């Protein structure tokens, strides 16, 4: 939990003092566009990927992300048995041997780093894969257009140039979606939400709970985000018209990443728990 609160404070501090990040974002490198090392669907580096976690558009952006991180994280990354609630102690007295170890496992700073940072990495990989699929679709359309030419003497490079000019709007929208800079920790926060949903619904030892109303709310939110994630060139045109400046693909990939990473962490927890001495609570 300490690492969770530290992350929130660091985000607020960088939002208050954005000059602290300028050295990490703006580079004196003439080979990069305008000397800016950005994070996007098509281009990213390890540094730009993690710097984007602490870079937000405005105070509303950072407040929304940090509130969600705090509200969900305090239920997911629970404290140890000594700091837990009386309800958890009663469950331990009743012989639920796995409870104490589950608390210690999910309260570990490694759990927070695994879910929070891992979701960011999975989100970047997922968006990169979507971008690759869109490039493949564009290449298929180019090859199909080549075969439709009756003038076989025309070089393929001329055909490709004519196709790009004829579909200039779609080409610009594709590149805009791929190379628009992305900032914020929303993908990592959605990963924490996905991990919380896994812990509440699939982990028998984790005390996190999520009622039916919350489940429907988050599943509906993810469905809306999924509907605004482009999986075809036609969808990009529709999404670019909306101009909401929200990276829906990163939200979806981050949420899926949180589910997967929580499942891996829970499997690791149960495997390690089976090697531990059975816990017994003794009255003093």
C-alpha cells in the first residue's frame, strides 16, 4: 500500500512541477521529430513508455486516474494479517489457512509493480499489435489495387503512390492514430481494475469483493471502450470524427493485461502457498 500512495503522490508532484519531466521527454536529438521523444501506438521506447505514466494532460486527467487507482488499489493490494480487519481475523480463527498468506502476497510491493507496470507494458504491446494489423490491412488493399490495374507496364511504385493519393484521408487518419503522442497512466489504472475484477471473481483466497452492479458497470465500460478501439481502417475514420482525444485501445489492452497478470500472480501465490507450512491461528 505504501508504494500505491507513493505513486499517487509522485503523479501529483509531476503534475504540479512538469519541468521535472522535461529532461526525460524533450531531447536534444536532431534525429527525432522536433526533438521530442514521444510514446504512441506505433513508436515507443522503454523510457517514453514509463515517463508517460507520470505525464497527464491536465489536473482533471490526473485526479481521475489517481482516484481510481486509490479506490481500487486499496481493495486489491490489501495489508498483512496484523493490519487486517477483525473479519479477516475471524476467518483465520475458523481455519481458513490460506487467508494469511494471501494477504501477505497481494500486499507485497512486487504485486503492485507486477500489476501496475506490467499492465502498461501489455497495453503497449497490445496497441502495437493492433497497429500492425492495421498496417497489414492497408498493405492488402494496396496489393489488391495493383491487380486491378489493366496497364501492366505501370511500375508498382507508381500504382502504390496513386492509391495513397486516392485514399489520402484514410492514410492520414491511420498515421494520425499510430503516431499521436499518448500520455497518462490510464492503461495501468485499467490494469489494476482488471486485476481487482479477477481477484474478486476468480481468486478464492483474496478478500476483495465486487457486487453485481459494479461488475455490470465495469463490463459496460470495457464494452464501450472496445467499441471505440479500431480493428479496421473503416473504424479509424469513424473514431477520428469523434475527436474525444481518449486512447480507448490502451484502456482495453491495459484491462486485459491486468486480468492476465492477476491470474499469473494468483497462480504463483497458490503454488507458493502449497509449499508453506499450514497456518494455524492460536489464541494468546
